C-alpha cells in the first residue's frame, strides 16, 4: 500500500533518522573493506539484535547473506539493500489498514496499552482522520484512573467535533464504555473509540477491568468490540514484546499502533514484533502533529529504518 501524499517518505525517513543513524554508524564500522566471513556474519547478527530487530530476524538476514555472499567483499550499502528486502518481506503481511465497517453502527474500537504510550493521543488522531472523512465519532473516556486522560480526550473532542462521553476520576470504566456505546447507538454514529487505563503493576486488576469493559460492550452489540487496538511505544524497545503478550491474555488484540518512532533509535522493534506475533500493524506515529499518525507501509518503513534513500 502506498503511503499517499508527497513528502510522506521524507517525513518517515526523518522520523526514523535516529534508528537509521545508529544502525548505519555500526554497519560502517563492521563492513569497511571486509569479506563476509563467519566472524563478520556473527557481528552482523549482533548488530541487528542491538538495533532491536531481534534474534529471529537477525538469523534470517544472516542466513540469506551466508547463502548469497559468503566469502565475498560486501559493502554497507549492499547489506542495507538486502536487509531492506528481508524487512519488507517480514512486514508486508502485517501492513494492513484499520478498516471501519460501515455496516456496524457504531464500529467499536477498544484502545488498550500501558499508560504513557500515547494511547489517548492516538485515539484523538484517529478521530481527527475519521472526522476529516466525514464520519461521526464518539469517544468514551474509560481511562477513569487519570484525570489527564479524561481532560485530553475532552480536548480532542472539541478539536475534532467528536462527541465525548465521560465521568469523573474513579468512576467505573465499564459504565463509561456502556454509556459511550448507548450514545453512539442512539446517534447512529459510525465509530466508537474507547480509551482504557493500562496499569501493569496489578495485572489481575487490569485484566478484570478490561474483561468487564468487553462484556458490557457485548451486551449492547454481541459482535463488539470489533477491533482491539494495542498502542505500543517504540522507545520501550523489547518491552513492547512483553506488552503484547500481557494484553493478548486480557483481550483479543486485533492490531497494533506504534508511537514515538521519531524519538528513538529502537524503531527496529517493530520488525521483531511483526516476526513474532504477525499482528496487523495499522498505524505508526512519527511525530507530534495531528497528521503524524500514518497508515503503516512496509517497503517505505523498511527503507527508512535502514537509512536507504527513497
């Protein structure tokens, strides 16, 4: 899938510059006028693991080089081009947009993730994009643990013209989700986005709370929630893998959004996630701007993450 408007690749490349820069510095150090022997392959694997691509991806890449280029002199650019190809192969199957089903009124998206990942902001940006397409949107502020999350969602509601359903801090999150669903149904809204708390310190409480939210949504529509979007923060690196495992125990995670790719050298973790879990990656966040939450495109990401020119 193409990323659409002109300049998007250059913005993606700028957003991933810390990841690519870190990788390129190490790559140049390893592959300057050097044959691709067993020692070089081992260093390449270490380098890929250090770039958060993970051991499985590293083994896959080095296996390809061992087959094609062993005992030949190889340049950093050749390594980058081949790596971009392998990364694209891994990412292509998971680069899928979030499709809002017009037959579901509302199409319910439960948005989950650890606090601090940019969950509420991601919801606001999705609402912004949906409103720009002329869709009616309800936001349910079911992260009742944090006053800031409720206030943030209110601001996004004002900014986008989405309806916000909220209660005070400490209210039952399931009650807010239920009210949000009732409101969305009575309006005939296209989409309901439900914000939730993500406190991993007490996993049992988190699981019970989310399970209850899922149950009450199902009372009003036994097919809801239609999507369960897990928001991950790229700066946490390998911790993102653990978060997928924890949240997958709580509810049926249907897709991922990865934020803060512009603020980290650890963007390679997205490749490790795709390789291990094969979950659809719906969105990536490459900046603070409202239009910096982009649909995920595999080849463009692969080229940007290894620092290739367009």
